[in-house]
């Protein structure tokens, strides 16, 4: 099975992608490296199956599922 994946083109997504590469998962992925807003747009338009989306975009997406318990984030002070 092949998956279409949207990832942001930032260094903080490197560990996520590298982990997939190390287990051989990258061979089943059509990767789209785009901006965060385009990640959300591609997911909403169903042009990708999996996407790292900004949390602010989720309120406008009724059809999403959060998988896992990890995120790329920071604590605001």
C-alpha cells in the first residue's frame, strides 16, 4: 500500500522522516515537502492521506484523526 504524505520543509521534521526512512517505510510514501498551511490544505483537499498540520488548522477540519501522542511544539511563556 502507498501513502501520500505532506511534511513541512523544516529541520524539526527531520527526525520524523528519518525514522520512517530507517524502517524502510519511505519506499511506500509519496512525499510532499511544503509549508505548514499547504500541509493542511492538501489534507483538506484529500490530496494527501497523512499530514503534519498546524494545530490551528484542525478546528476547520471536521474529518481528521490525531495518531500518536507526540507533536512538534513549544511552550509559550
